[in-house]
C-alpha cells in the first residue's frame, strides 16, 4: 500500500481509503461491516471515511465497533451537516454533531472532520471558528 501526507498535516494516509456509505441502513450488519474494515486494514488501508448521516447514523456506529480495539491503526474521517436547526447557532450545531459522532465512533478524537455539503449562505468564519476550537 502506498501512503501520502494528508495536506500539510503529519498524518500518513493510505492512497486507497474505505468509504462506508453502505454500512448500516439494512445494507450491512455489524459483522459484515467489521469484516470489510478488517480486510482493508490487512491490506494496509488506514483511512476510513464516514459521515453523521450515512445509514441514518449507523455507519459511524459500525465503524466505531470495527475499530474500537485498533483505533491507533486507522484514521477516521467523518462529516457534519451545516443545516442549523431553528433556535441553534452553527457553532453549537457543529459541536453537538461532533459529540454525537464521537459517541457513535467510540473514540475521543476524529482525525479529519469535514463539512459534508457547502452552505453558501454561511460565511466561512462561521464554520471555521468552531472547527478551530475543536482542534
């Protein structure tokens, strides 16, 4: 497996990552998802991509279950949504989603936390400031 630096970070990511959009939501069960993750890891894959909304949240649960005993061997990338519920701020919404994802992933850190879909009505600073605090 080839590895590359992730942007300007010191993270080395496998050239091939595992997308987990099909985990959960009646497509794969926990055992099947774990088999896929573990087989990928045996081949040298270390980047696992998921999102708070994949499989109604079940993708993150499956990834967490598959990696909890080998968290130091994978880089988990997950995504948040920027649609803000009424009565909430974008910053609080990002923090809330991060906490949900951390719980589902059974970890205390996320290696790469990303905006899933751009919201052009928001200023970049409205999203970047809470992300900076999360770092």
